[in-house]
């Protein structure tokens, strides 16, 4: 059931809480954080798997996204991480494992660095090491290269057809989660929940974020889950970034997966099992996080 939780003045985040039936399992809760222009629903398959394995789960639409508030400002990584810290406190979660995908990986890395008492560990799913200044020397170059397409007004049927054709091996939960990135209007056209202007605000915040400056200060265990598509050029760049993060973070582990950037939507059972296994083999422990 969806709840709305106030995390700042005038800002409410929409969250879905996934509860385990029966007796408590003793496993840590999980908070799952989406990427740029995405939404909580892309985590549905992973949440299902984690609940089946005994974890209470929270999925969240970050500010500007999905069903959450869309304030005019506050889209830098630090503010979004502060929203998450406030959410964890308001929900009275006891040092959850917080996983973030893509931009969300950078957000949870910032959370671990600036709010260390909030988390028992973090997982960065094909993100967390994203450093756009290493690729783009100035903001205008980055904006020109990565500005999103203007999708508002396109027919829902066309958008759904494109998504299904582009991801033939995705489970239905991943397809439906991707479609949840859009508001469906009365005429059956769509508009992204994250507006074009707010998308650029988030992108600017990501361009300004320097994750490498945070690595050494992170006390919590960090699970890095990069995805490889098989493209040698992309894999080489990602491998170097992941290796640098693993070397600099005091307590880090890497688990490579094969698939799309939205690996959590494509292979939710595999991603869920990687997260779960890190809680049962001793990597994510409260003792490790406090050491």
C-alpha cells in the first residue's frame, strides 16, 4: 500500500512498503532507490524476491519522480540523499541496507558518506561511481549530450510498443515499471512524471557530484553491482571506474551481472539474491557497519 511521507517542508515522498508475512526473520530491511527519470515500480520484481526471502522492503519515488512531490528546487545529490535520511527516520527503519540504481547509486553513496548512522550497508547497482565531470569538461557539454528526448504528448500505445520491442527478455514487472515513468493523460498520450526542466536539474546535480571524493570516508559496507552488456568499450570504462571505487572504499565487494543498465528490472530474481546473500554471508552486518 502506498504511503506519503513528509521529508522536508512541502516535500512528500511516495513509498510502497512490502511486508513479510509471519514471524520476524531477523534480516535487515531494504530500501530500494531508483535512477534518474525512473520510479519505484522498476524495483517491484526485486522487492517481491526479497520479501520471499524474508526482508521487509521499502521502495520510494524520489522528489520530482513518480507519485512524489515535485518542488521547484532541491535536485542536487546532497539534498536528495537528505530526503532519504529523513525517510528512513520517519519510517523508523533500523539501519537498513539501501540499494540505489544508476543516479540512485550516487545518491545512496552520498547517504552513506553524510548520514552514516542511517544505513547498515549500501548497494550501488550500475551506478554510484558515476562521475560525469570525467566525461564532460563543462555543464553545457554535458547538457547537450545527455538532455532527455521530449516525450510528452506521444501515444501510450507507441511508447509501450517501443519499450516491449527494446526489452523482449524483460519480465512483465519490468515493463510495467518502466511504463510507470509516465503519466497517462485523458487522450491516452503520456508525459514523463519527471519534467524536462527537473530532469536537467537532476542531471546538473549529478554532473556536480564527485563520488571519488567520498569513497575513503564511507564506513558502511558497500556492495558494487555493475552490469556488463558485452560492449567492450563500455565494459572497459565501467571496469576502471568500479575498480577505482573498490580500491578506495574501505569495505567493498564487487558482484558483476550480465544484462542491461536497468539490470534490476531485467533480472530481478538475480539482483534480489545478490542483495539477500550479502546479508546472510556476513558482508552486511551491523558490526561491520559500525567498525
